[in-house]
């Protein structure tokens, strides 16, 4: 029997990131522009989509422009024993590679 995960709700992006950090998602991952992977600068670690699971996703609309959207992915990797967040902002400067990786992230959700 699967235990149901607690549901979290946040009003702001910073509130979500702060609470996720308190819950162990302490690493910051970046979507690499030249590769389809996530990069953790602190550990010089690249994670391919097969190396992690998406545990939680939170979306936030911009305060002045609802078209400015941010998404926080809480991810974990048992293989590398690491948990962290990926933050993506959707706006005029959101690149093709990043959107491709986010699509991959969404499809790879555990």
C-alpha cells in the first residue's frame, strides 16, 4: 500500500525554494544550454534525465505579467545521493534548449 505524499502549497517562488531547502533539496541545478542535462556547480556534477526523478513541481505566475511564469522542480537522484531544485522562468528570453530540457523533465516525472 503506497503512502500518500503530503501536499504543499506556496504563494511565492522564494517561499517554495526556502521550504524545499529545509526539506533537504539543498543543491541548485542549472539547465545546461549546450547539453541535455542538469548541472550542479557545487559538486561539478551533470545529471542526465535517467539519473534523477522529479519529486514535486510548483508553478508561479509573474506579479505584473501573468505570461512571466516560473516553475520549480524538486528533483532527487538515488544514484548520486543528491536532492535539489531546478528553477525555470518562461518569458521572452527562455531558450529552446531549456524548453526542451523542461519537456524532458516533465516526461521523466516519477
